């Protein structure tokens, strides 16, 4: 049951795909975590505005805080699902090597793990798109009657 270099090279070649996936999703996670931080920062600013404003401005700030709360949940969901995608890709690489080392034919297991990783990534991107749409609604609310711009 000794694994030779000749046996290992194809496994390494196959493992490159999930490694690239991990790298790409890592960049998405960086973007999402930056958006999450900006949502939190904006929420803190608006909470101060809520304490120090008149009724009209207070209502507008409260509406913004409600949208930011929804956005924070969406981005948190997107980050969690992207992290699950990366975790499954890493597990895929480990399982790939273990299956080769033990000479076990279980392509179905690799398919299930990869499909899970892609499903989590797709769900993450859907949540991210929903956040972007909500951010445009928040912008429109913030601009109020100041502009006639349509988003």
C-alpha cells in the first residue's frame, strides 16, 4: 500500500482545482467582511443620530437602521456560507488524498463534498446579491427627495 511519486502526481493535479476555489472564495470573504464592517460602522453612526435628532430625521434614521440590520444578517449569512464552501473544499482535498492512499474507490463521496461546496458558494453569492440590492434601497432612502435618480 505504498504511495509512489507516480501515484501522487495525478492526485496533486486534481487537488489544484479545490485549492484555486479556496483562494477565490477567500477573496470573496475579504470583500464580504469589509462590507460587514462598513454596515456595523454605519449602524453605530445612525444610532448616535437616533439619539440626537428630531422626529423626521429620527424616522429616516430608524428606517436606515432597520435596513442595515437586514443587510448585516444577509452578509453574515453570505460569510458563513462562503466559509462552509471553503471548509468543504479543504475537506475534499484531504478526502482525495486519503482515498488515494488507502486505494478506495469512492467517487460518489468526492462528488457529494464538491456539490456541497458549490451549493454553499451559490447560496453565499445569492445572499451577497440580496445585500447589494438592499444597499441601493438604503441609498435611495438616505437621498430622500434630494434626487430623482432611479436605481
